[in-house]
């Protein structure tokens, strides 16, 4: 009964604080999308190399690419909030203000500082080194602030797998654990099945909200396709030179 009660609470949070704002933010991003704004950030040579000749195909491709780049960040941030919520509910955890740290909580005599990312391949070596530095700084500041128990740094990843969690360094203060997917959600909740339970409320809420988004998506692609045809088509063919000039031609001084 306790597990069901917790899951009900989690489901309500996911519906209210993850899925609903995700679709709202996603829809707002879509509605604000302008053809000329997104074309300026795309590689016209790539489109030509892929032999794209249909205006609708080109426009759909840039809309999909734009949305995909936005969605990973938006949804990752919202699920980060879910992880913080679970920790707060179970252990009194809270959102951290330290750099590279999103969550702090104490459990079983260990004080955890947790930096949360979406997938396991989130950064290059310089970015990982910076995270290590920030973990060390956070540990020192916490000790100065009176934390006397062991402090462990964790890089938590919402999805993926990590076979060797402990990441060592020549400086032990820069050691950290990397937990991903099932291991991350188990670490946060002490529930080995939570990583699977999350999908149920996401599926239910997404089915309800996706129809509205699909209608707006079709309308936006059609609107932008019409704009593209008016601006970058000649004799019913894509005018590649005009498109390349728009993206890359220098401004006259």
C-alpha cells in the first residue's frame, strides 16, 4: 500500500510538473518558430548534398531538427526537477546552488552532492574536468559550513547504462560516482523499479496532449513551407543560389 501511495504521488507530479509543462513549452517553441530565423542556422550545402528537392521535405527537416534540439534540454530539466522532488519527499533533499551540483541530500550518514544530466555522453573531457573541480569546491565549502559526515559526489544520468560507476582521480577530492538509468533512479529513490514505473504516467499524459501538438505542428510546417516557396523557389524549383546567399552572403558595408 505504501508503494502504491508513493507511485500515485509520483504520477501526479509527473503529470503536473513534467508532461504538462513539456508540451506547453514545446508548443510555444513551435509557435514562435520563424522560417528565416531557423534557416540562418542551417547548412544549405548539407541539404543539397542530401539531394532534397521538395520544399515540404526541406522545411519538415529543419522543423524536426529544431524541435529535437530543444526537446532534450526541456525534458531533461523537467525530469531533473522530478529527481529533486523525490529526494525532497524521501530524505529532505533540496536544489543546490553550487556549480555543477543540482541536488543535495543526506542519507545513512553520507552527504550527497548530485549533478544531474540527461544521457551519459553529456560532455567532453574539459567539461568533465570542470565538473570534478566544482565537486571538489562544493565539498570544501560544505565542510567549512559544518558538514562533518562523508561527502560523496555523484553524476546522475536520467537514462543510459554505466558499467563502472566509480570515477577516480589523482586527487581523491575529485572522485565521483556516475549512476545512469536504473541505477540513477534507484540511487535517488531506493526503488529498483522506478525507472520503469516512470513510463506509465508519461505514456498516459502524452496520449492526451499529443493531438493538440500534432495539429499545431502540421499547421506550422505548412505555413513555413508556403513561406519557403514564396522566398526561395524559382520556376517551382528550389533556388539554391538564393538560399545560399541568404545564409552566407556578406553584408554590404
